[in-house]
C-alpha cells in the first residue's frame, strides 16, 4: 500500500523501561507523506491528540504500520 494524506494507520506507542506500560497500537491519521515508509502523523490518544513528524514504518515503539485487514 502507498501512504497518502488522510489515511488511517496504527502508531505504536513506546513501552516504559520498567515495564509498567507496554507498547500499544493507537489510531493515527497521515498528515504528510515523505516517501513510502516515512510520514507525519496526528496520533489519537485516549487523552488527546499528538503530532509526530518523520515517523518510519515498523511495529516497534515510535513507528507506524498499516492496520491488519479483517
């Protein structure tokens, strides 16, 4: 798939070093596309919005990926 502005993706939150919080997928909207694997996002957290720039694709904390098809 090719990322485009307005598409919904998952942003993976960071986990905490002590393990109190695990990495979780969060809903996000692509706001800028640099290439097929690097985008800017508006992340929809339970407590509010957060904007992240130059996010690369992957499933580790701080990265984005396509949601699984169901």
